C-alpha cells in the first residue's frame, strides 16, 4: 500500500483484476465501514438508477444479506447422507 499507484500493466497473459485504493486513518479503537458498489447497467440512465438504489451502507448491507440468503438456500437445497446402515 506504499505505492502511489498500480503498475497499469495489461497483457493477455496476465490475470485481469480490479483494484480500488482508498487511503484512510483510524485512531486507536476506532472502527470505520467503507462500502464499494460495483455494477453495470444498460446505459447511463440504468446505471444512474442502480447508483441511487444501492447508495449507502444500509442498502449495501440489505443487498449482501439477500446474496447470503440466496446462496444458503441454493446450496442447502440438497443434503446427502453418506452414513450407511448394515442390515442383519
């Protein structure tokens, strides 16, 4: 985090990624919540609507909880019991 900027290297052989850097300071015992919202919309108007819809920590938390609920429900739908019983 000491660098002033990322390398900016682009190449077909490199793994693509996104990076967001936000410098901030915390005092002893201080907490801070920082939310980054990433998304895509079909045009400027749709993207603007998404920005307004997901603005703020509460909207981000609600959206994240919906994702957690979806995956818990989806991945918990099938339960396989691998214990076998012996017949006598």
